[in-house]
């Protein structure tokens, strides 16, 4: 599953056809070989890809970016400007085929003297667009007002995403068609049907996007693209904010280009260990989602006077299971079955901002208003642009995770692992499994992930994480903290919303501002109390 930052999520279709929001797990990364990029920073020479990245960055520094008003249909108001950065499709051949990466920016709001450069953002995925980042200035987001004085805010569509040579795996209208099959199998026949869908999806990626492109859809290549963007911006060093999968992108960038980092914040962290990327990470996510689902049910039960769904977790769970069974027997409105329900309800364990709206729709259903739930959970066939975007996001998620790392090819292993997990963690396990199963039959060579670690010149990295995050479990932040010497970890204790830097919590917000404005961190790691619990 992939994760996104805590704004509106893109609903994505799992390979097996279950509508699932990409939950972060998101990003997978692969290096061209086990040692090629991991040698960077150790004085043992550079891989062909790293030499190619240096060529591309030098070229981009000379070319710069021709900033213009953004195209009207991109949806970005003035004074946000848009432009393009050319990067090699394959960094081993820097003079070969080039693709264009879409970027946008808004200048710092302070004086020329206050300006510290550009702050580049990635929201996660893989498959998420960072292009809305400059709108934090135009919409006057109070959390980012201090930082905006010092930095240009820069967003980009990663390779394969949105306006940046987008890829596709299935017809978008087919992708969103509902209802999908219940992801929880009742029989071996159900599993065979889902396996067939997953294999067809993998084949569709090759047919619609091309194997030559899929082979280059990796996290290390996106990290190299990031360095070319840095050079095109005229920045000697990168200031970077990455959320969810964006933390893995940042960790890989910091490993490949340690001397090119000025400031880096990673928020809601993917476990970067090779053993975790990406199969194991998805299994760990299933466990964490179950825990956060229970947290939400506890909150709903405490607010039974508002929602009338039961005053204990068990009663709320019974209502969920009853709803699920009803939708399985006869999809609500003809389109909302168990798969669509999971896609809608999973936003609650993802983001606290979804607690009230999700519970409200659920409450209306139990009170007899089925239409509210149908409207919230069903696809909109008339929203062709939105459906293209959803399909594209899922295609990139799949391509990057599947190409980044070696996945099990044995169905027996997938079946055994997910059957075992489902017994205790039923909310997301099978839905997540089917979403990732195209990786078992992936049509291009799978790579070896970068060995994330500290390299020469890497400054202190600020790591921000909540203890109960479902999409990126807490252990990932601890693991990255161990690997990056001098890093500082801010822990939001007893909280679990994905994407901590976007929430109001002065203990976190003030330290984020201080780091970006001064480069300073606390003398030791910090534990913060949780942000305010949502009120119904």
C-alpha cells in the first residue's frame, strides 16, 4: 500500500482490483546493483548512474528553468510559476532519451536578505504529486508562514507521475469500475481470480508503459532526478521535506548525494532497511493498520452520544462487520461492496482529519441514510480527469515498488503470510496483498535496494514520527535514526495521524521552523505530547 500526505488522498485500485488508497508503504527503491550506488560516498568510485547524474546536473545548472505562468488547466493560481527540467530516462546513458519533469514554485515571502534558497517537497506515494506544495503560501497556511519567509516553495511531479512522462497500467475508467471483488477470499477460486487480476495488471503495465520505462521507475532514479532539479534551481545544496514514501526518497538521496544536502526533514518514515523494502514493509503495515483502526473505534465509542454506533469498541466493530456483510450480499447502490468500503474507511486509520467525516457517514448509514455512504465510497465515472490521476498514481506506486526490490515469486509464501496475518489483523491484510501482488509476476528485472546510511558531508537530518502511525510504523523512524549519524528524532507520543508536520502541535511545529530557519536541532531526541484529538 502506499501512503500520501494528510490532505485528500487519491483512491487507488489495488492490482487485484480492490480499491485501496495507497498507503504509504509506499516506496520502493532499487539500485542498479547491490554495490553500484552504495559505493557513493566511500571513495570507491561511482556507478555509471551516478556519473550520469553528475552529467545531467551540470547540464541542468547551465539550462536553468524557464519559469512561466502555469497552464490554466493545472489549477495553480498566480504567483505560482511552472516549468520543466529534463532528465535522462536511464542515468547510465545520460545523453540518451530524456524525459521532462514538471516543477512549480512560489518565491519566498520575506526579504532578499531573509531568503535561504528553495525548499523542495515530496508528499509520498510512490505516485504522489508535490505540485500543490506552493499553495501552502497562496492559501496562507499558518504552519508554514515562518518557513515561507525564508524559502521558495518548490513542488514537482516525480518521473511517471502527472505531467512528468506519466505511465499507465490499465484503462482509467476500467480501473475505477465498481464494485470490485471482496478482497477477503472465501475460497481457493477467489484467490485464483485475484491472482489472475494481479498478473494481468502487471502485464498491462508493460504493455501500456513499456518495459524500457518500467526498468527505470525506481527510487534511486527519482533521487537522481531530485539532484538534477536542485542543480536546475541554481542551488548548491538541497533543502528537502519528504513525507511518507518521501522519507525513503530523502533517505536514498542522502545516501547517494550526502554532500549535496543542506537541510532535510523526513516525516512519517518508511523503514529503509533492505529486508523491509518492500514486501516485509507491507506486512508490517497490516499490523499497524489494525491497531489504528481500533483506536478510531475506541474514539467513536467514546462519542456514542454523537454517532450512535455503540459505546464500546466491540459494538462499533459489530456495526462494521454487519455493514460489510450487507454490502457483500448486495452492493450498496449497486456499486459499494466490501472493497469500496475498505477504500473509504481506511482513511480513518490513516488520518485523524478523517475521523469525524468517516464516523458521520457511517452514523448516517446506520440511521437509515444509505445514500451518504454510496456517495462517499463509490467512484465517479464522469470524473475522467480524476480517474486518470488515480490510475496513474496506482501505476507509479506499483512500478516503483515492484522494480525497486526483489519480491517473492512463490504464491505459497504470499498465501501463507497473508492467511496468517489475516487471522489477527483482518482490516487491511488481504486488500494490501492483492494491491502488491503484481510484483510477484513483474515483467522487468527487480533491483537491489540502496543500503541507506550516513555518507561524508551529510548534515543533521530531522526525523518526525508519531508512535501509532498505521501507514509507516514507528520502527521505521527508529531504524532510519540509527542509520543517519547526527540525526534527531521528534516522537509524537500516543498519536497516529500520518504526516505529523502538517498538524497543529507547537512542540513539533516550533522545532520544524527552528531547524529550517537555523539548521539547529535539540541536543537530544525529543518526545512531544500528542496533538489534539478530533472533536465530533
